[in-house]
């Protein structure tokens, strides 16, 4: 797959990055891309004016690294770290791929968000193998296995050290559940969220007893969660498109579109203004909830709805993940060994717990998941729930990472989601499915 050019757009709202997770991906124009390139045009670091080695690191949105980088400099007097931070993940990754194609301009350490990882894994020759140049003390068992394996290219190159993750739970409106005669306490609702079959059955009951209120926000959001649980998604490991003959994908499509036809969907586009307002107005009763979604709900639902939203450590089908990033070392770096050491330190359990407490980025490191500071953290907006402990439990339920072929994210966003939205607006499920198949074939060429 060819690298993107300046004029191409990269928009991945179905797998938001750590906190831009919380905002709508805007289409990137040529001028925006040029502006980003100009503002982050730091090549791999060289010597600083004071004789120290200068390392540059590029991130987007909020990783919680500002204080950590100051700590690293204090502990490594021969290193100066320059942090280039971009506000949105879309422009950031546009610039990253442009610089990859140009062969210059990248930072020594570059963050890559999950939704763009497949396109990076397709170019392992452009990145250092962290298993070779990284500290020998950094081994695979530092991370949850599925997170570690997700960053491995086909040739075995370890492209990145895992940062945060988005383990899935289910959020819901306690007051709407109670008004519809459904159980409303977190322990009591778990059977409703045990499987997708039980989830849609509960939705049928809710719609009937609530006077036609919606059960979930959008068909695309539910489908995405179901899809990411499959062993094989849009591509197999040989990068062959599977959509047309993938029975599991077709079954998910039929379940979601049937539920929508029965009034369970609020028919909202994720991260749109209407979707944001829906949290405040009670436009839907349940929400697929990665760890970072709690912040989105609190911001959008507002103080008047504090205590109305709840979260429980259950998710249909077991577990799932939505979101998270990796720190890579491009081969453009003039100091790859030092860059790998910085990336390794930032992704150590101790630092990831600090980043979580600062920015809410949920750790992917096994030891971090049992840290007292994480397990004791609570969320008062959601009734004082021990959110750190809850999502640590959910993180351990995630199985192996689904293989994402090049172009996977573009199919999800530019084909699947619009096709589902079209069905919600009146297109037949059969016609919508054909749009998905045809559109995926075009993008996979």
C-alpha cells in the first residue's frame, strides 16, 4: 500500500486516540497538513547547544508526558528532550506518513495510534526493531500479551512499545433503566450485558417499556465493538480481503441492522454535535465504554446528570478494546539506542501509572494493572465506582489482537460506518451490505 500524500485525508473517528478520542476527527486539507508539517518539523535530534544529546518525541492530544519528560531529563543529565505535541490525531498522523515518504523530518520517538498501526506495520523497514535495539531488561511480559503482539510486523519486527489501551465495559443510564422496569444497579445489570444476544433482547424490552426510547447511540458504534471481537476481521494475515465471505462479519451486520429496524438505535453519528448532546438529553440508554469514554460522558452529559450514568464490568461477548497507542523509533533517528531507552522508560509500569493519574490514559502493562494507585482510583461522576479496578478487570478479558490489514481503518470509517448510517436512514440492510462489500473491494485494491 502506498504511503499517503499531502492531499489525502486521514480521518479515523472509529478508533480515537487517547482523549482526541473525545473530539470529532476533522477532514485534513492540504493547507492543514502543511501547517502541521511546519509546526512539527523537528528531525531526529542532534547535539544540543550545551553538549547534551537532544532527543525529540512526537505525540498527539494528551499522553500525560510533560512532567515525565522533565523527570527523565533530571535522571539523565546527558539528554535533552524536546516534545512536539499536536492537538489532533488526524493532522499528526498525516504529517507522520508524509515524513515517512519523504525520508526525513520525523522525531526520534513517534507515537502511533491504534487506528493507524496497520499502515505502519506494513513498512517495518522504516522503523527500528525494538527487540534488537531496546534495553534487554524490557521483555514481552511487561505488557498484556495482546497489546505486545499487536505491534509486531509480519517479519517479526517489534515496531512499538505499547502505551495506553481502551478496555471495554458498558455504560448505561440508571434512571432510564429504572423507569423502564429494568434492573439498574451495576451488579444487577450484568446479565443483560452477558452476550450480544442478551444485550439486544434487553434492548427490545427497554424500547417497549420506555415508550420508544433508543437503547444505543448508533449502529456503527455497536457493529464496531462486535467486529473487533472477531478472530478475523476485514483482512486475513495474508492481507486478503475477507468481507464478502466472512460469515461472522455478515452475522454481526444482520444482528445490528435488525436491532436498528426495531427502534433500538438513536441513529446518531459518533462524535457529532447531535451525539454529544445525546448524552445530556438521554437520547440513548447504553453506551459501549472504553476506559476513556467515561471522560467523554462526563464532559458531554454535564453536572446535571452526575450519578445518572453508571458503568459495570461486563461487556457482551466477554472483552474488547477500543483505542490506545504505541511509541516507535523511526530509522531516521540519529540516536536510535537513546530513543529506544526513552520510549522504554515512558512505557514502564511506574510511568504509565503516573500518566494514568495525570491524563486518564489506561495502562497496558501487567504490573501497572495491579498498582495500588490505579486500583484505588474512583470516579465520582459515576457514583464513586472504583474505575481503575473495573477497567483492569476488563483489560484482562481481552483475547488476542485482531489482525488489521493495510487500509483496515479506512474501510471501517469510510465504508462500513456510512453504509450503516444509510441503513438507519432507510436503505435496506441487503443494499447496505452490498455497499460495504463493494466499497471494501475498492479500498483494498
